[in-house]
C-alpha cells in the first residue's frame, strides 16, 4: 500500500499507519462476513420453533383464509419443519 511516498524520517510512522489501515480493513471485512442474512422462510421457521404461540396464531390465520385453501397447506408445510428437532 502506497500512502504518499514520504521520506525516511516518516517511514516508521507511515508503516504504522498503513498497518492500522490494514487492520481496520480486515476488521470491517470480518464484520461484513459475520452479518449474513437469512431467508424469510428460515426466519419464520426459527420464530415458529422458538414461540409455539406464534405457530398457533400462524395456523389460525391460515384457517381464516377460506377463499384460498392452499394457504392452509402452505402454512402446514412451513410449520412442520419448525416442529422437527433442529
């Protein structure tokens, strides 16, 4: 990494600054890698596993949609993996 092409008197300070920039960069990249997102389906399954009351409400809401019976089937397909052991 070339900062500014200084003279020998500042060489040590320039190297230290470059190392600080490098460490900061590596830290930022590491933070970005850790913050991976999950799909909506995975988020729902996690919440359904964690909260049985939410699962009950989820199925109740699907039952209320009488115009579209496939909604209940989709709800069952979503809740069933959540009820299995992780």
